[in-house]
């Protein structure tokens, strides 16, 4: 349940419409989502009824803050839709809110979406929020709801603290210790502040402030894990509400919190020189499983205020004679009270059992060997004892007997949220796997999630579908306790898909993409049942006097025959499908070959076309028309078009001489413009450059002439439209449009008013412009037809005139004579 609620809250906060908002807006989205109605098929599904003041009490802020920093930004980002509820008199009585990520999850993601919680799950999340920061209320005829832990926290930062506490609780297991982030962190802030910063999406300094406020409020506590060497271990954060809910012993935590003094901490395993060691239920062992302790790496570190040597209490029993109380650490003196010698004295002497070096050592050594003496136990035994001591202190072995590194297993589920949700039902089996087996199971689960995505399943629904599959497999097996080989069961049975028909989207009779029953499986079952009933009817009709045993035997034989026939038909259809596939591949290959042949033919034709000479100037390799001649042709066409445009208003269209005169004037004007453009280009170029590449120079000059004509044509067109706008047809059309607009029904009460006159004038101008364009188009078409009629087509001579010429030609080969029919 905790992982399910954590996935829902993280999915809500990660939605693009909510991510990046302020903490008060994000907490408001969580509260509204928690108080939303579970879907029941009615129009009120996913709605939340609340007051602005009540929403502010949930977050510890006022109504103005809710309106300014919650409702406005959430509406702007389309994360929240609201509607004011009013009574019969129109007075507001509440606010209906719809959290759009929740609505999108139910209408687009399906039942497997992390936000698609059931009614029981939503109620659990709401109860958790009430216990953490609910403001408390006492309804009539019902049990009162006490205020939450942070109900008194109001004002600036209250929403941030409440959201941080909710995320801490959802990320904390039954042990009460917050799961801290790994990797390198800033030493000044610490790992707890870095974890809080990751949960809230802020900086490490901000996470440190939030954690300090929660610690001051009494809902969190910081400490360090004890180590066997007496040095401070890895810092940890305990979420006190979770620890108290599970009945964890907090006395060890208070001892650790109070032990951070100026002097160094006492080693956990030291005996007799300080206070007695903490019993079971200390900070590192209170309510925490072996798997959870093994998952946290120990990082020994010297306490911040520790001195370089151990500080002994004044009441301990001395381990050296009284006369040596002024000695220094590390000295080895005998019982005679002689002066200290060099540390390496007599180390080069032989040890034969008779010399002083062969003795048991000084009283300080207490029977142990001095430096240079051989130990009585082998290094292998020492490593075994060291591993045993570390395991008893809460650690886990790092090396094997030969010094080879051993792969450590991960007790917790993978960090990936999708894998955590998918493997959540088999978390106990996951703890029983080795490190290599966990990697293989994670890879298999990841591959199955990719396969589900390829079958049309939404990416956010795939982990939930895989979790449901593992839950169903566990129910079939009878529970996790009955699984003797977790790795084999997960790889061979739990994670694999079991289709009941030929459909790839089928899994145990359920469609993976829709979540409903597989229709193909229903068809298969129906066909099998119909076949069995038909076979039974045939047997009863053909052999009515058979006994039950014989009847059953014959029925099974005929059903086996039907199954064998179906298998043969399946093989035949598969072979036919392979043949069709080969034919399709051959057809595609032939089509690709034809396309390649066409491409080569087009390339050859294009090469031949490029090799042609220019039709106008004869330039080689000009593709039939060189660049300069192309520009000249376009220029001549534009000059003719410009002459026709000028003639539409400057000449009588029925008078060909007048049209020709106007065209001549336009050509002369354009020829002057083109000469000026060529002259300007020649002034910019050097003579040597023009002589070096005459082809490029000719193209440039032709392009300059073309540009001059292209710039003149719009001017002639505007001038023609201006003259045609004053034509009789345009004026008549403008007067009609003016009267029509002035006679509209909304101007009948005042046809001469300012609004009527303005509208009528605008309509008249529009009609005049439209008429001018129409006249220009019609007159241009008339002039083009006249120009085309003047060009007489070449007519072939009649056969009566051509036959004498053909008869006078001599026959090929000099054949003569009379031809008789």
C-alpha cells in the first residue's frame, strides 16, 4: 500500500502541469487529489467539494494565499478546473474542483495508471494526510478527528514542511528509518538534507532547513549508525510517527542524539572503561530486519569533536603499574620499572624461548604477541573472526577467504519506479535472491515491460499489469512461502506471458491492451464446446446402445482426430502464409528493381538532355536552353504582359493600331529601364572580369534586364487598376453597393447616420476595387485572344497541289519502265 500511494503522489507531482509549481500549489494538488471521489460511473467522478478557507487550513495558509498562489497558477497550467457552487439565492456555498491529471489518468491511462487509485486507497491516503497535517474537526453525531502532527505549523514554509513530511512517511519502511539517497553529497548539508532536497525538488540548503524545522517540530530525528570501531557511522534520519506507529524503541535514538559531545564516542564493543553497552533495541537494531541493515553501507568517519587518542574515564582500572602513569601511548615496559626502549629493540634477535623476546610480552599486551612476534592464530582465522564480528555488528562481509571481491546483493527493490511497482508483490522473494540473480530478474522484468509497451499497452500501465500478473501467479502457487526456488519461479513462471490463444495480446484469457476478456479465447472455447457437443450427438445417433465407458473412449478418439486434423490444417496454413510472404518479398524486390531501372533511365535521359545545345544561341551542354537565353525569354514574356496591362486602359481594345502604339511605347520605356540596369551592372564590374567569363557576364546582364521588367510590371498593374476603378462600370457597381448597404435593416432607422454612411462607403470602395480587378482580367483575356488570332498557323498545301511535285521526283535506284496493273 505504501508503494502504491508513493507511486500515485510521485506521478501527480511529476505531471507537467504541476511540476515546477510552488510547494503550496503542489500540496494543494495532493490534498484535492486525496479528497476526490472515486470513480463510480456517475457525473461526479473525480470531483472534490471544498471551501477556499478549508483548503487553506489544510496547508496552513490564508484564503488570499490560496487564491493567489494555488488557484490562479493551477488554472493557468490547466492542472485544475474549478466551479463555484451556489444556492437557490445565488450565494456561493462551495467550490467544486477537478484535478486534471487524475481525470486524464482515468480517461487515457486506464486502471493501471499510478493515479487511478481505488476508493479504499484514496481513503487510506486521506487518513494519512489527516494524521500528519489535518487541522482537525468535530462533526455533529460523529467521532471528532484530532489535529495532525503539523496542524499548528502555519505561515511561511508550512506547506513545504507538510509536503516534506508526507513524502518522508511514504519513503519510510516499517523500521522508521528514512531511505536516504546514495552517491556523493555535500558535507556541509549531509545525506539527510540531500534526501529531503531530492524529495522536494529543491537545493540541499533548502532541504537542510526543512529537515531542521521537522526535527524541531518533533516529527523527525537525526542520528548516526554505530560502528564496531567506535567512530561515527553513516548519518540516518528516523521518521518518528512511523517508528511510533510500529512500536519501535526510541531510547537508543535518544542515546545516540545525546552522545554527540566534544569527546569521541565510546566504541560499541568496548567493555569496562565507560558506561555499559546499549542493549538490543539500540539505534541500529530497533525494529529493523537483517535485510534492511545489510542494505545500508557503513561509512566509518571520525567524530567531528573526537581527539586523536581515546579519552579514558577517571574511574577505570589501570592496566599498567602506578609508576608508569607518565608514560605515553604505545610504550611497552617490563615489570622492573626500567626506562622505555626503542620500539624496534630486540626485534632482530632470535626467538628461542629462552630470551626475553620469546616471552609472552609486557603486561600491557596481556598475553598477546608484541611487534615482531608471530601470532598464535593464522591470518585466515583472523579474517573469519573479523567477518563474524562485523556481521554481528550489523555489517555484511565484503571479501571471501581468499581476498576475492564478492558481489553484494541488493535487499531493496530497484530504484526504477516502474520496476519497483512491477516487482512489489514479490519483494520477499527478491530478498532471497543473490546479486546476480537480482540483475537477471530485473533484466527479465524490464524486457517484459518493453514487450508490453510493444503490444499497445501504455507505458504507465505496463508496471501495474506486470504486478497483477505476479499476484495472480502467487495465488496459483499458494503464496511466497511455498516457493523453494525463487529465481527459477520468477524467470520460468512468474514473469512469462501465458497466451491462451493465438493472439499475442492474450495473457491467461485477458487482453493486455484493454484489460478485458480476450474475445479470441472466447471464440476458441465456444468452438471447442460446439465441436464436443456435435461429436456427442453424432455418437448418440450412430451408436445409441453403447455404455458410458465405451462412449467416452470413442468420444476421446474422435476429438483427437479433430485435433490432429486441425494441426495439419494449421501446418498447411502456415506453409501457405510462408509462400505468400515469399511471393510478397519477390514482388517487392521486383518493384525495387523496376524503380532502380526507371531511376537509371531517368538519369540517362537527364544526361542526354543536359548534353543538348541551346536552341537560341547554340551553346554546348546547355540542356536545350542556356541560362542567358532563358532569362531573355522570360523578359520578352513579361514585356508583352506589361504592354497588355497598359493597353487595358490606355487604348481602345477594338482598335489594333492603338493597342500596337501603346505596346510600342511600353516596350521603349522598358528598354530604357533595362539599358539603365545593364549600365549600372557594367559600372560595378571590372572589364577584365567580363572578358574572363563571357558566358557568366551574358547571364548576369540578362538577369539584370529581367529584374528591371519584374519591378516595372507591378507598377503598371497598379496604374491600370487605378484607372479602371474610375470606369463607368466600376462607378455603377459602387453606387449599387452603396445603396444596398445603406438599406440594410439595421440602418433603416437612420440611413444617413455616421455609421450607415461609413459602412456604405466601405462597401462601395470594396465593390469598385473588385470591379476594377474583374475588368482588368477580362480585358487582358480579350487582348491575349486577339494576339493569338493575329498569329496565322502554318497550313499544309492540299494534295492536288502536292501530287505533281511528287510525281516529278525520280524513283530510288533509277528504276524505269511501265507499270501495268
